[in-house]
């Protein structure tokens, strides 16, 4: 007893010390040192206890040279699940280094949904090579899955699930699972949380949670404890909608049906968590004009992928400059205008970005809808004008005191009110209109909004100055 | 049979038609129309079939006036779970309208983790009033939970869980759950995915997934099928680390222990999904300088919460203006500089924001670590200088052709290379340094980075112009 307690105390205190759970930098350093020293036995023994997610992290964190050395050392011992967890860029590098034929075995070891995730990124020729090497049963499912659009429920689901006919009892269901586990453990999914009740046409009629199965006595029929309000997901559903459904309904799994309504797979929460992460990353990156795999891409690829967005930004910056050039004569006479004009544009751009971020997030979480969009736009107009007035007073006083010119202060104050109000309007209405036009509001909003605030900011400030001060 | 098939076809086609799952705008309009017409029976019958998450959405989307009218109509029929799903701002409005005493009952109906979530936002006096009204058993747990820091595992966990001693068999465990369900269904959690094996001191020694329990024969001992590598979470763990652990290990539930290592609760994936969403939202909003509950706040509150960030932005804009004012004499002689200078600053700002977003996201997902940060900074320096050279050529040509002045083109080209390289450096090193200093890299990075690119952009461009062109 004391021994167990001591062991427990150790576990607990270990856990308390390292509460952040990620792979330790010291561990990584130790592994790199062992690689440098050529002590491959030590490398293998350091990597052996690592969870496959940590192995994936380790491979991602290392430099390319260290990564390939580590691959040489680990060789066939590399967990196929680690391969599935890897970032696309790093995985491609490994496929190229090892050659596709050497990792086909790893792919066939994966769960069906992870295998699809792996294969869908390969080019067609490589896809065929991997599929040929797979057992026929797995192959059929994967070929089927690849027919569904990318980012659809059909790609996300796994084939492995437990379904039972309507007339079965709790006892019969439990016996069936015990028998399956003895006869062919592979036929059961690795982890599952619901079993599905299907009619003779294999259409789902209800779901039974494992917890309700466990607390119900054997003679009760599954149809008596099944949950019929379950959410049946058609294979072609977009993964973003699947994620929304899981979040909204606190689901842990849901059945997927084909066009004929027949049960063909199940989606579980762990896949959905990855989708939520991906969709979020996409929103955040699109807002800043960055590609998704940016972090591990080579410098040249990164530079190339960011080039397009920077070009768009250059065009809008030139547009803003063109507006300024309309007032060259005015600036020549009052050079203070050149000093102050970036303040008006910058405050408008910032206020616009604040509003835009709230709107894009609201649209992504479906909190901003047709019902309340008009109300939100009105609110943001009001927020923009309130802060516009406040910063008009502040910036006006700064300009007045700095250049000892009350009229100049008045001009910047007026321009500030106008630009920050327009920022509130543009920051909400542009993403809402893009969403209605079927364009992802995250992608283009930010250019449009800052273009509006730059152009309006410079035009109003310099225009008022030309009109009032000259 | 035909009837069931027809029913199934209907379900399937309904599902296929509305694949987006969110509450339908038409439904909302119908409910608002019924409210306007005073047909309260219709309102109630329209709301009755809605899931509690949809009721929460409905309340959030309506205007304040409609919301309070709907509350009057629904009255005590309002699902307490809907109350738990509400945005804080909207919930506060409802508490104020109904009075706290009228919703105490609703709170006592909630799962313990949702009740904590509800109570933690109240002020101390209101907390006491709600706690007094609760059954003693629930109260103890909630008082206990509230002692843990906000956003800790202790706040996130629920008390309801199933734990069994080490000597039990699968059969005994199943019998125990069936008996509990008959005797006191409240004692079992509504949904659970693992049961925990505990030693006599109530310390967890392993976890058994329900699926493994179901496929194992009755005489087998739980210790033979338990999973001992489970992740034990100390109550004080930050919820962000809990979310990381769940994601990294694809967990659906995990046991929570107190300082003595005793099992005190369990965290399930549905709570973690909410945390993941919250943390995402926080990162995105912080980057733009917006508060979290922004969407449903009143205009004045929103304006106030954004004021601070805008003030910081004003200070940095004035700093940039001060740099420009150093070169007033230069601008007076060559007014084209005033026209072109925003291009240099804007390109630097954009390149810096791209880099910054990748770095902040990488830090949040722990993909950017001490191991690879030096490598990433080097990479971003390279990316910045590659794009810097490309845009130097483009912007240089634009300026040359526009103002028919080759030297001016050279000046803007040089300034562009310098500023975009600095942007790459600042965009990665600033968030990395903030993270090391223990400051959330999302919050302050964006000001620092654009301040650097504005100041450097204006200074280098105008400085080079003064040196070369005059």
C-alpha cells in the first residue's frame, strides 16, 4: 500500500511540477546532443517513451538536417500516428527523403480517417501507389472518401463504427461487442462513444450512448434507450458546418449517411477539434494575408505566398498616395499637414480593424446573422462616432498646441470624427456584404477597410485644410 | 416498414436541405412576428422544439426590447441550460430584468461545472444569495471550486464522475452503474466516457474507457483493462494548458486531483471545446485591441473598452509624426516625399503584421518554441529582405516614373528594403521576447511592431532623401 502511495505521490508531484504538458526543451536538447554525439542507442531510448504527438512536434521543431538524421536513427520505429500528426510541409519533406514506398506500410496502419487525410494531399500517381499497397477493404473506403469534396464530412468520417438492428436488446449488444473483440478486434473502432441503431435498409434510426448502455439492464431493447433526435450528417456537408453542429450541440460523435440515407461512417469529436483549430487558424491568417502552412515553409515559399497580399497592399498604398498628391500644393504651403496626416489615417485604420475583427469573428461563430446585422452596423456607427469625437478633441488639442494653430486643430478634429465614423461603418458592412456575396469575409475585408480609412482619412483631412486654411 | 422508410427519407432530405444547422432566420422572423401580434401561444409552440443552444442564440440575436418580451412569454419554461449558454452581457441583462431570486432555481438545475461558470461572474453578495438557495451538497462543491483561480482546471471540472476500487471486475462495475441508475440517477454524470479506478486513498490509478468496458467479459478485473498512462490534471492547472493537453493527446475526458492527489472531478471534451474557442477568440481580439464580449455590449461600453487601445495607437502615431517633423524642411523642398512616405510605412506595417500573426499563432499552439525560435527569426529576416528587394524594385520604378526622378526612386527602394527587413525581425522577435517576459504576446505585439515599422519607415525614407536628394 505504501509503495502504491509513494508511486502516486510521485505521479502527482511530477504532474504538478510540469503543468504545461508540452515536450520539454531540455528533452529536445538532450536528443539533439545525442544525435551530435552519434549515440543512436541513446536517441532511440530518449524517443521511445514519447507520445506520437510529441514525436511529431519534435520532428517539426528540429532543423531539416537534424530532422533527417533523427529519421535515419528511428527508421521503421517511427509511429505511423506521428506521421499523421505532422504539418504538411514537414510530412512532404519526409516523404521525399524516405521515398513513398517506404511509408506505405505506415499509412495502412492508420485509422481510415487519418489515412484519407494523408492520401488526399498526395498527387494522383502517388495516391494510386499507396492505394495499391493497401488491403482491398481499406482501399474501397478510401477511394470512396476521396470522391467527396475536400473539407466535407465524407473526408472527415471514419468507417469503423458499431451499428445494431432495432430488435436487439442491451444484453445482446454487449455480448456482440465482447464476441467481436475476441474474434476480430480490428472490426471495432479504437475509441467510440455512441452505437447506432439502424433499420434493415441500414439507415440510422437512433443513437445509444455507451453510458446509457452501461446503466441499463440487459433485457431492455436498444430502441427504448436510443436517442432519436440525433444529428444525421450527409457526407457532402462542409466540415465547418460539422464543427458548428458539434459545438452548438455539445456532441461527441455523429453518424454520417450517404445520398440514400444509409449509414456509412461516423465523425468523432477529436477530428472536429482539429477542424475547429484549422478553421480558426485560417481566419486569423487570412485576416493578416498569410498562408496556412507558413510556419514550416522554406523562406522562399513563405516570401512567395506573402507576395500577393503585399502587392494588393502596395496598390492600395499607391491609391492613398494618389489622394495625397491631389493636395501637393496645399502641403507645400503648410508642411504641418504632412506631419499630421498619418495620425488621421492610422486612427481610422485601427478603429476599422477593431470593428472588422469583431464582425469577422461574429460571422464565423454565426453570432452575427441576418437578424442582427443591421443593428450591429448601427451600433458600430455609434461607437465610431463616440470615439471619433473623443479623439477629435484630443488630436485637435495636440495639433493646436504643437503648431500653435487653432484652425489646424479644428481641421484634424473634423477629419478624425468623419474618418472614425466611416471606419465603424466600413468595418462592419464590408464583411457582412462579402459574406452575403458568398466570399469568405476574412480574406479581403482587411484590405478594403484600410483602403477606405486611408483614402477617406487623407482626403478629408487635406481637403478640409485646403478649404479652411488657405 | 414502408412508413419507417418514408420517415427516414424525410429526415434525410430535411437534413440535406438545411446543412448549416444554425437557427433559421425565417424561424426567428416568425417568432418576432408572433411576439408583435401578441400571439403568445404561437411563440411558445415555436420555441418549444428548439434546442437550448438555439434558444440562447435566439435571445442573443433579438433586440433588447424583443428579448425581454420573449422572456415574459417563456417565463419559467426557459431551459436553465439555455441560460448557461448565453453570452455574459445578455445573461447579465436577464438577471437584472428578472431579479436574481427568480433564477436561483434554474442555477440549481445546472451541472456543477455550468453552475460554477454562472456563479463566478456574479458579485459576492449575489453569489451568497444563490449559494444559500442551493442544496448543501452542490453548495460545498461550488464553494470549493470558486476557491480555485479563475480559468483553472478546478473551475472547469464537474464533480459528477464514476470511480471504482481496484479490486472490482467489469461485471461488478456494470452492475453498480445499473443499480445507481435505478436508485439515484442524479448521482451519475449526464454524459461520461471514462470511469476512473481509485486506490483506497481515492487517488486515481487508471482510467477505463466505456468502450473497453463494453467489449470485455464480466469476470475480468478493471485493473486488467485500465489505461495507466492517463493524464492526471492538478486542480490549479491553467485551462489553456488543459486545452493543449486534450488536443495534443486526443482526450475526451481526464481526471482532476487536489493537492493531495485525490480525485475530485473530471473534465470532459465539451468544456474543453469551449475553452479552445475562448482562447482563440481572446488571441484574435487581443491582436486587434478589442474586448472579448464586444459583440453584445452596448455602444457606450464598447466605445469605452476600445478607447484604451486607440489611445495607445494615438501615442504611437504622434511618435511617427514627430519623426516626420524632423524633416519638415526636406518635405518643404520636395513635396513628393509627403506623397510617397505612407507607402514605405504601410508596406512595412503589413509585412510586420503578417510575420507577427504567424509568430503569435505559433506561440499559442506551442509550435514556436525555444528550440526553433532563433531559426524562425532568421527565416523571417530572410523573407523580409527577399520581399523587401522585390518591392524595392517595384516601388522604386513607380516613384521614378511618377515623379520622373531616378534618385527619388532609389531612395524609396533603399528605404523599402530596410523597412521590410526590420519588419520581419520585429514581427518575430517582439512576440518571442514578450512571451519570455511572461506577457501575452497577442496583447501588445501589434502596437510595438507597427510603431517600429512606422518610425523606421519614415526615418529611413526621409533621412535618405535629405542626405541623397538635397
